[in-house]
C-alpha cells in the first residue's frame, strides 16, 4: 500500500471518530440568530480583489444567474488568506471559488426561492420555522424582526469554495455547491454530514483543516461556506466587532425592498 493510501485510511478513521452526529452539531448558531445580529460592524474600508485579475486561485463559471460579473470579488485579506490556505493543501489539490461577493438583490432572490421551497415541503410550519430553516442554507436580507441584515456574501468576506485536482477536475465532496437548492433537508450540505462517503468526509476534513488554520470560520450547515471579517466570524472568534459591512460601491441598501 502506498503512503498516500495509508495516509488516507488513517485520516479517514480519525475523522470518522471525530465527526459529531448530526444531532450534536445542531448546537451551533444559525446565520441570523439574534446573537450574531447583535455584533456591531465597523467597516475598515478594505478594498476588493477580483480573482479575474490573478491566476493563483481558480474560479468556476458564473453561479446562480447568468452573467454574474461580481462573484469573483473578495476583500483583500480574504484573498490573501485563501492563498495561504491553498499552500497548506496536500500536493495535487487546490481551491476553486464557487462564489465570493453577492449582491443584495441576488441574495434576496435566493432567500425567497429557498423559503418557497421549504414552505412547499412543510406547508403547516409557522413563518418563524420556515425562516429559520431557510437560514440554514442562505442568509436573509430582511431579518425576522423586519430589520435590514448584512449577509456575509454582501461584505466580500465570505467565500464558497471546493477542491479540484491538479488537472482542474472537481473532487467529490458529497454535493457540489451549485446543487445546494436540491438538498431539501440540508443533510448533504452539513460540513459534518454522516450520509456522505468516507472519501468525501476526508476531503471536507482536509479543506476544513487548512481554512480554519488561517483564520476562516465555517458555517456548519454548508461545508463550502467560509468567512472572515463578517459578523459570524466575529462571534465565533470572540471579536468585539465585525470589520466588513456590505460592499456598497455599486449597491445601496435602500434599493432592497422587503
């Protein structure tokens, strides 16, 4: 047996031991929990980097809607940290960005679509139940109390990423980020999902290890979603405030209607 195969077996076994049950991992806070929303934001005015202007981090086609021109944009520190994390990956693996910055209009469209899908699946649920379930896979623009939210992707501080090999072929990680809307119960998307293959668990662990090491925080309902500088990051890293607000160079909060 080759060393790489031995390493895969060892890490797979250890990861299987460390993996909490889906019931246990429900103890984390949802993205629109009042404790998250209570975190103040003091934007540091950091610039955005467009991955189209570099070659170190790969990116896929326009996500969610055709001709989305802004999804390759990230805050500068987020870009630098993603590059740093990529150097920690095993040889033959690299990141591919699915989505970085997301406009508030697109964010609202995705939230409304997911909410409608959850409502179809659970017609007897209350608005709060439907809202909370929806926030497991997409952040709201309008909070439950009707206040304006600052979704992580709108800040340029959130990234949706997955792994590819040195031939640019996608690694099987259980579910591709583009298929998130088809995960009706959200069980495949869970970072610590117990219904994916051992190989998928292994690759999720590898990705989680390197991204965590450089300071990113994962949203545990989405293995692909990591952030730095937003409220979710600030809460989980015990920071006094978030450092990124919505990046409004081309978009104003006033354009978003409930």
